[in-house]
C-alpha cells in the first residue's frame, strides 16, 4: 500500500528511518573516477547540501565505491534523498560508483565490491533481482551512465538475466545503430556486453527475426550468419 510515507518510515531526531526496503538504486558520482576518497566524499556531500538532498547533514547515498576504496556515506537504516522520487527514497537504499560512466568504465574493484554489496543488501532486506534499479529506471536521467546497465548488475549477483531485461537491452543496442542494415556493427555491440552469453540468449529467443528483419535489414549474408549462430547454440541445448 503506497498511501503515504509515514507507513514506511519512522522519524527520529533529524533523520527519517525506513521500516520497509524493497529496492537498491545504483548511481554514479560524475566526479573524477580516481579522485581520492576524502576529496570525493566532500565533493558529493557539498553537491547534496547545495541541492537540498542532505536534509540531515548526511550524504544522500548510503554507500560509495571509488576506484580502489569504498565507504559508508550515511546511516544505512535512514532515508536518503537519492532517487528523485519520494516513494523510492522511502523504500530503497542507494549506492554510488565514483566516476562518469558515460565515459569511464567501472574498475574491477568497483564491480567486485558492487556485487558484494548488492548481494549483502539483497540478503539483508529480502530483495529479489527485480528490485535492482538504475537511477534512470526511476526518473528521467542518464545516471548511472551508459556503461552501467541492468545486465551488469544481474551478472554481479547471480549471472541470471530475466527475459524482459534481455529484450530491453537488445532494443537499446539496436536503437544505437547508425544506419539500418548495419549487421556487423550490431553484432559487435552485442559482443561488448558484460553478459557473455547475451548474444546466445538473444539467438535462442529468435528475437533477431521478430525485431530486426521487420526493419528491412534482410540480406543473404546476414541470414547465413544468423543460421550459423543458431546452429552453434541449439546443438548444445
């Protein structure tokens, strides 16, 4: 029941405490990825204070992961104004990776620590994989950047990707193709995905035929490659 915020919170002193948590929201800081810990945390806090997000003097995020460090940013049980949506703020925890992931890519340390923290919170709060969210899933924003996506989050926690995530990712990649019929460009984009078996899962779904062919990109060469890919997958099924 989402009838009001007080049913999901307890107000104590300056902070507001959650009594229900069903989501984890992932953000990026848009600060220098290799900036040291103290400067990064002060920069983030200053930004949140200036924008009114640090309502109790704490960072809006609950946890921050730098290129080779991590730290708690606010009391875990409290509400952080991190998502841009009131109900989500009152029912979620927020985690931020340091960097601008429209340009940077997460370091191995960041991916490792993110996976550990996601798994820890999922167990603590009973959150299912569907409760893993990017900031852009909540409001209209680019956060946490094009180089962090839901398949990455799923791969870090259990390497299982729901069909609907695969479908949306397929369409997102397809929509970046510069010209209709650029089959090789499309396949290269798929090969770069963090889920190693993303292409194979797409082929198994035969999504290529249902989405791509209606767009008028059929070619004999492309069809031969499609059949070859399909044979590789289905011979092991």
